[in-house]
């Protein structure tokens, strides 16, 4: 009977089994509100006070009692005496309005007690710096933000598992919240493997026997950061089981997810699989995935922590990241649902899958173009190791196992990934 590692697993089945064999970390930390951008809220946020706290003005002018000016007209102007008190922004209201009085107030200032309207500065005439002349009635509540008109005390203003945006930071600060509980960023170890790899681009230029620059490791590290994780560079690792094992053991103790790149194949020389097999409490979940390209992608669990074994060619590396690492990082960041941003686009040309892998999950790389009010997806096709192909793309379409063709005019969902896709990458035409 064949072992699981000798079988092709569907993407969904492999991911499901992986989740059953790992622990999803849910670590919490308290961070300053103005440093919380992109973080995932642990709890609902309930307003502990009204916003605004008290009735306040949204014009520069004078607070008055509306009943004092009900008969005001150009023929019968009403004169109100200017109060010696004045609103100071941020100070709680303490002045009690008297009949026939006008109180100088600024935009955002709290209304004096027993006042109920504001007359804008441009609508009045000052007489001898002592009187305000008003020539028309003012309705109760005019130019006044009533207490709690923006946010009521006890209202849920933000939901748990929300990714904090800049406007949320402003809201939290306006509620007097200086620190907020969020899920810790997941720590992701990146281990590129291969005797042929180097990080030294400059030194590699002059070498007669050129090595391969560790491009994929840095690309994956940047994508991890773009998704809200913290990437830990474990350094280029030679094809040596002992060295790789030491690095993996260290990564297992210090990080949440391990990503290896290279060292995996359909043949016998599989350094990563051999290393994992030699470790205690390890399990290879799947070693061959129905993913085109990226069929030699592997998944493993050691001590309830996931290891994603990525192939070396760039398309295989990215495809494995799209279907496995991206959702894992989302879950590890505190989200119970995997949120992926997509854009509906119209296919510009026909696309046909490789016949040999017709029942695999497919990734179609596209160049996304906007023409007038619609998006269009132009499929870009090339060899698995082609970097120039990747450069020409800014999104990707995930094609289900039972779909073999996409036709010109079909509407597809193009995945947008931070770091891989930018708005200014999209050609805007027309």
C-alpha cells in the first residue's frame, strides 16, 4: 500500500489535512492605536462614551437660545448681549446661558448649558463689541451636533477580526482609546535550499562558475511582509540534512510557519523530505499536489507546526505560496475567514490548460487592464522557471480542477496580492 506522501493530493484535501494536524496560533498583544494599521482586532470595540460627549457647534459663531430670536427680522432686529465667557475647545461646558445672551463659540466647541442653536459669524452684526444683531429667526438645533449624534455610548463601532485601517485608528483615538488588543503577527521562517544558491549578487558577477541568486527566498519574504506576517530569513542552506535539520529545529522553536524553497522533487533526491522524515513527531501530509505548476509542493507538520515545502522554479514557488501560504498567514494573523481580494475581469484571449494536468488546480497569470469602466485579463503563458513571464503579470486566476478552458469573454476573478499587484501596475485605457 502506498504511503500518503507517494500520492497526489488535491489542494483542498491537502490543506484540510494540514489544518487537522497543526495548531493555529492566537497570540495577543496590546499596541498603540496609531501603530495598529493592518492589525487584526481581537475583540469588538464598544463605545464607552458619546461622540460628541456634549452638544457642540459645527460653525464659528454665537450660541444662543432660539426662543430669544423668534421674532427677529430686518425691520425688527433682535439685539443679544455678548457674554464675557467664551468656549475653549476641549473644555467641558460650564456656562449657563441667560435670556437675551449670545455666547462666542468656535467650530467643535461645546455648547453652553441651556443654549440650543448657533448663528454663524457671517450672519450677524457686532455692535460696539457688546451686542449681536440678529435679523431672522434661528431654529432650535441649527448648526449643533447633539451629544451622541455621531456615536452613541454602548454602540458596537468595530467588529472583532477586522483589519484596522487608518479611519479606524482615528475612530479609536476619538473614543479615548490609546491602546488596542490585536493578534500578534505570525512569524514565518524562510529557508532556501541548494548548493547552487547565493545571496551575493555583486560577487556572483565576477565568478567564472556562477551560482544562482536566491531570488525566490527574497520574493517570498517580501510577500509574507505584505500580508502582515514577519519573515525570518534563515539564510541559504546547502543540501545537507544535518544543517537543514538544525535550521528547521530552530525555526520550529521560534516561528509559526516554516517555508522551504527548493530541495523537493519527484525523484529520489529530495533533501527536504528526507530531513523532515528524520525528525521526531513529524508527518509528511502530502508530497505531491494536484497543482499546475507546483506539483512537487509538499506539506508537513512537526510538533503541530506547519512546514510548506515549495519547489524551486519561480512559478511553482509562487503557486504554492498563493494556495497554501497566503491562507495560512491569514488564519495565523487572527482571521477565521480567509479574505482574498479579487477583481472581476473579462478574459481577452482563450486559455487552455496543459493536457497532462487537466484535473489539477491551475494558476493562470494575467496582466490586468482597465478600459473605461471594466477590467480585462490578458493571460500570460510561459515556462515554469520564466522570470520575465512573472514580470509581465499583476494578478492571477485560480482555476478549479474540473475546468480545462477559459474562453475570450469569460468573466474571471483575478486575485490581487499586496506586493505582487499595485493599482499603478494596472493599465488604464480610454
